């Protein structure tokens, strides 16, 4: 099964994917996590991606498309995609690659959240640089202040979570990523809109229910 989770920055895509892979036997593929790991490893790709990520811009398509299509292939076409595709060319190239393999996207889930909620969520997000766990200082705080529940590392704020970068990321989302929603509404995959303003558990239940029906 191939599922795409789309939504603005801070909509809760990563949070939901981590819960969904516990229920469905799928691999979680996050383009943002891949770039963050490349940046941490100081690779060439990481250095190139960082220049764009730090400004709230998208990483150029040519650095994203092959990387993510290979990841989908390595997952045996059984994955939930978080953060990819994010532009029309990325969506079209993914469609083509899947067509060649006689496979297709099963469902596209839009997590609908307004800009105000996004800014509120991201401003209080903290992440673990070592294991990738995600927290929110109010709604999902760690048990011990500033320390990751899962691995005990010190949690931090992402560099691209500064307010001015978040506003830029939101603008980029509306301009570059929203058009892929109409692309998928016109395609044969099931398009599912979920109210992303609910509590995380309610969102997971809604998505799981709709995926079982898809
Ligand atoms: P990426 O890491 O994909 O960032 P994003 O899409 O902006 O999404 P986020 O990770 O910020 O948020 P999320 O939706 O996962 O929310 P989360 O679950 O953490 O990409 C980073 C950058 O990489 C991009 O800006 C771009 O430059 C580049 N990039 C990546 N993919 C690319 C591509 N395909 N093409 C080009 N460039 C690409 O939740 C947010 C917060 O809210 C957390 O604190 C969480 O605890 C809390 N929260 C979650 N759900 C709820 C809820 N229901 N109620 C209350 N709080 C909640």
C-alpha cells in the first residue's frame, strides 16, 4: 500500500505517521527526516539541502525526486510518504515511476490545519536530535523537562522552526504544495480530508478508519 500524507508545516504529519506505522504494516518515509539526517552527517546532499531548508524554501526537485523514488522502491512500494511529493513535478515523476512498476498510490490524506494553528504548534515544538522523537511543550511535553523520554538526550528546537522561517515555509506550502491536492483529487487514488485541528488520537482514529475503507 502507498499512502501520501500532505499538509502544511506543523500539521502533525510526522506525529501521525509514527502512530500509523504501529497499526499498519508500512514504512514511514519522511523527506524532511532524510534531509535532517544528511545534514547531521555533513554530506554533500545535506549541505546543499540546508541552504534551502534554513530559508524556508523547498529543496530543488532534482535533489529530491530520485532520492525519494529510490526510497519508495526500497520500501517495496509499501510506505506512508510524509513531505513528498511537495511540488507538481515531484507528483508527476512519482506517478510515472509507479506506473512503470504497475503500481499506484492507494490514498492521499490531507491533514487540514489553519495557519494560526501551524504557527502555534511549531513555536512550541521540540525534537530529539538523536532519535527523532517530537514533542510539544504544551500538548505533548516530555516527562522530564528538556529530556527525550525515549533516549534521554537533550531536546532542541529545529533551526527552521524560527518564526520568520515558519512564515516563509507556510507561504511556500500555499504556493508550491497546495496545487498537488487538485492533482490528486483528479486522479484515481482515494482522496481523504481529515480535520487536523483535533487531538492527535482522534486524528489517528479518523485516518485509520478511512484507510480501512479505502
Ligand atoms: P519537513 O520536515 O517535511 O517539514 P514540514 O512539512 O514543514 O513538516 P514539519 O516536520 O514541520 O511538521 P509535521 O507536519 O510533521 O508536524 P509534527 O508532527 O512535527 O521538511 C523540512 C524542510 O525540508 C522543508 O521546509 C523543505 O525545505 C525540505 N523538504 C522536505 N521535503 C521536501 C520535498 N519533497 N521537496 C522539497 N523540499 C523538501 O507536529 C508539529 C508540532 O505540533 C509538534 O510539536 C507536535 O507535537 C504538535 N502536534 C502534532 N499534532 C498535534 C495535534 N493534533 N494537536 C496538538 N499538537 C499537535
